[in-house]
């Protein structure tokens, strides 16, 4: 059923939320012949896990539209969120969260032989997407990051999401993150976050998260997390 019409020019890992932006970003590359997988950062037990089913529907739709297999994996993220909440300044929570996503996605890229991380960032739409915060967040990555939507406005993103059939899925009920602070940092510096992260055992947290990876939808040839 699924096939590539040409050799993929790039293999990417998509940090995919249940929102509108990240599936649209993934489509822009899949439609050009890139090969990828999506990552769901699983906030259980802080949430009920309802976004997992939404994620499965999104990757199934992207696979259908692009006539390719676009698998979905989950990485445990709730334990990191809790430890950051308990040990770091509250205003840095969202930036610390995004940095951990970058670290875990980088690990998957390198361990599985992919090339880059892709995100749905669009400059300035939310607190974690100010230019200063983007700079601080990407500092935690150890592989290149692509942001296909960085200069798009929201209406452009919505229009494409509707065209490819992901908008209604993304717009369905979602579980809000319970760790979002009342006043998140808008201009976090690398110094700020590194001082905060010194309170966390990141090596242990990352190892435990990688060992907890699950394939939620699709097929992945040569998946080797047991050898990591």
C-alpha cells in the first residue's frame, strides 16, 4: 500500500503535538519525498493520555495523504516534567520542557540513523517560540533542527491543515499541559536554564525515557532501542 516514488532525500524526526502546526510541518517535508517518524512526548501520568489516540489519527492521515508510512513513537515525558516542576524555577518550565524534547529527539535521530529534527515552530505564536526562547531551546539539541513553518502566519498553517485533512483532528478536544506556569519565561537565557538543569539528573532521566519508548502506530525497520 505504502511506497516511496524515489529515494528519500532526508530522514527526519518530527516533534508532534496534537495541535495544528506540527503535523502541517511534517507534511511539507513528506510531500517533497522525505522520510520520517513522529514523536509524541507522553505527559502521563500528569494527563490521561487522550492525545495518544489523536496522534495515531494524525499520522494515519499524513501517511494516507503522502502515500508513505509515517510511524509514531511515544517517549515518556511526564517524569521529567514533574522533576523540573519540583526542582527548578516555575517560570522556566516550558523552556526546560522544550529543551528536554530536543535532547530526546536528538537521541532518537542519532540512534536510529536519521538526519534532523523537525518542529512546527512559528515565530512568536506562543511563549516558547520567541526568538530568545527558540535560541535557548535549540541549544539543547545535538543535531540540526528544521522549522518549515517559522515564517508562516496562523491562517496559512490552518489553510494547509484543512487541505491535507489534519485540521479537524487537531482541533478536536485536547488535554492541556498542567505544568504551564502562570507567567512563563519569554526571554530565557542559556545561563538561566543550565543553572536550573543542574538540579536535575538528566542522564538518568534521559536513559529511563529512552528505555520507555513505544511504537504507537506504523512500522519501523531495524528499531534498536534495546541495544542503546
